[in-house]
């Protein structure tokens, strides 16, 4: 009956949340008691609702009550603990293979509820009672049941290992400390545990901090993934629209281009046919004259010869080949110019499409740093050719329009509005956006390596590369370098080389010039904002045979 009363008392002083004896008991305004940790955890989950309730009677409290430890109730719980643990039901008392058995029980072993680190034995609730009742056992250390108690016994001396050898990093008994471990750095196992416990707490704090940092990083990376995916979706959608528009424009211009080419083809063929017929008639006339002169040359009558010769020797003016004006390389130059203009306009449209991205989206495209090796630069190499429509008349283009040579004699270029009229310089056909790299090989005199907007002026001294705000140039003399922009010259130091590398990151506004030999040396870097596509350019000094060539890098 007393046992039943004890059991009732335990249930009375148990927390309805964790079902264990009350720990740091607190009482809610409605009169129910809980462990302080349990009710706080329960109410933490209700904080979002702003209303807190009792888990038993569901009475609500607003605001959240301030809880204080119930000292009287805590004292009663402590007294109850001294009576020992409650007896387990009979069917749960006996130890199976998975449980620790009581070392005192005889016959069928009961299940141990505690192990004693001093006795090095495990006890069921019945045989454990002396550890609660007798003062002798009050200082013994009780722990959860363990099957590894024998690991605490020294196999050599059959003594409890209460010492720790720091020299050999192992637990030992007292006899070991004065025997084989004599002179070693030994301390009590408890002292070593205290030291290691501090290290453990430090390790845990470090691990927890790393966990927090890792979780933050995972969250940040997830946000980055979402941002990249969102940006990519927008980029795909935008590019599809742009490409659809480009295709429409190209189709629209296609018939015009075909008609223009065929019309010019018809005119040129008609002109050539007319010249061909004229020449054929002239040849027939010359053959007839030649036959008559031959016949006259065999005439023996001197008077007849002298009478006929004046009329037969008179010839019409010849049609010289120079007047035929054959232009095998420039029949369709106007069509090519029109196509170039269409291409540039389309590129402008595409570039304007990129500018619609937000700064965070553009950052995705700009995340890569400038290369540090020539191999890295070569991944951005671009094949560039020079545009004959922009070439100064004394520049000869060769090697597939990649090489410019200054000539004393002007070249037979047709008139074109894009041509430079006062400066021996030329621009590339290709417009440059994104990330590009190219190299210029120079021979002979000074050469200027430049980039410029397409709308740079073409006439007068102001069109000179580096002397306006539409171009950036590196001037390479025999013994020095200098950078020039908007007529302002900046001396540049660096190893002299016949080859200059140019790196452009149009979106990032970066333009870099490098001296290229066995290694690459940065000569000058520009950080600005480019508002239009750029064209590569070269200018040559007026020395006969001076050359600049855009190198083949692929």
C-alpha cells in the first residue's frame, strides 16, 4: 500500500510534458506545474500566435507569464528522489541479451538500472537500494547501465584504473604509476577528464560555430543558385526575343540584298559584254586592215602602192584595256558595305538587349577575373580582319586583310565615307563586345595599336587615334611606349617587344595592353565605361614598308 502511495506521489510530482519528475518546477497561473525547461519550450512554439496556453487545461494567457521556480515544490521533489527509483513492472524486470544484467542477482538475472563506477558492478533496482540508503555508498558514482565496466580494471594488477599516464596516453591503476609508468607524467583520471572536458567543450563550440557558418553558407549558396537560375531564365527569355527580332530583320533585308546583287550583276555583265563586243569588232577591223596591208606590201607598182598606202595606214583610236576598268575585287563593294552596316546595327540591337539586365545579373557575366597567363588570354582570342573601306589610301592590305603596309604610292581604293583621309590608319571589320583578345606584330617604324568607336571622325588631324574621346591607343616607338587618350599622353614603361597583346572586357570596361615575348608584361590598363561596340585599329608611321599585322592565334 505504501508502495502504491509512493507511486502515486511520483505521478503527482511528474511533469505532464516530459513525464519525468519535475526539474526546476514552476507553476502556471492556472495552478499546473511543469519543468521550467519543458514549459518554456512549449511556449516558445506558441510565440508566433502571441497567445500562450496551459498544456493540460488549455487556459490562455496574454501576455506570456513570467515563471519563477517553485522552491517548496522543488524541495518535495528532492525528498521524493531520496526514496529511490520506482519498481518496474514484473514483466519488464528481467534482462534480455540486449540489456545489462544485475551482477548480484542469482538464478534468473534482473535488468540493471544503474552501474557503479566505484564497485564496478551493475545493480537492479532492488540491489541498488543500499546505494540510496547506506551512507557508505553515498559517494559512489552511479551511471547508466554499462557492459564495459571491466575495461576499467587493470589486466595486470586487477585494480581499478583511476590514473592516467599522459606520457603514454592511457588509463592505468595506482600500481602501474609506481611500476612500469614510474617517472611518467601521471594524473588522476578525474583530473585528466576535467582537462579533456574543457578541450571537448572548446571543440564543440568550434564545431557548433562551423555548423552555424556552414548553414549560413549553404543558405547563401542556395540564394546564389536561385539568383543564377532566375538570371539565366531572364537571359534565355530575352535572348530568344532578340534572336527572333534579328531573324525577322535578316529575312526582311535578304530579298533586298539579293535584288541589289542581281541588279548590279546584270549591269556589270551588260557593261562587260558591250566592251567585249566593241573589242571583237575592233579586232575584226584590225585583221582586215592587216590583210590589206599585207597585200599592198606585195604590190610591185610603186605608184599604186604610194596611192593606196595613206588610206590603208589610217587606224581608228584603240580601246585601251585601262579604259575597260575591270574591278574583280570590288564589283559588289557597295553591297558589302550595306551588309556591314546591317551587321553593325544588329550588333547594336543585341548590345542594347544586354544592357537591360540588372546589376546583379550582369555580375554573373563579369565574375571571371582577367587571365594571368597567355594561355588564359588565348581562350578569348578573336579573329580580326582589317576593313579596306576604312584604310588610308597609302596602306596596302594583305594576308587576308590582316596585314597593313605603308606604301609611298597610293592604292586604288574606291571612295567611301568610312575611309580615313589624313591619317595612315585603319579599323577592323569586326565590332568587339564581351571579352576579346588579339595580338599585333609590328615591323619597321613606329606603330600605334588602338581601339575606337565606329563613329570616330574620319577626316582631319582630329581623327588621329588617341587625339579624341572616341579611341584609346598605345603608341609603340622604337625605344619607348606611351598611352594616349583625348590628346593626353601618358608615358608607359615595360620591356620592348615587336608584339603587343590587347585584352578587352567590354562589359567590365577593362582595356589592357601587354608586351608579349616569352612572358607577358602588363604595359597599361584602362578602367572606364564603354558605351558602344569597339573596333580594333592600327596606325603606321610614314616609312615605306612599315607594317602591322593582326596575328593568327588559333
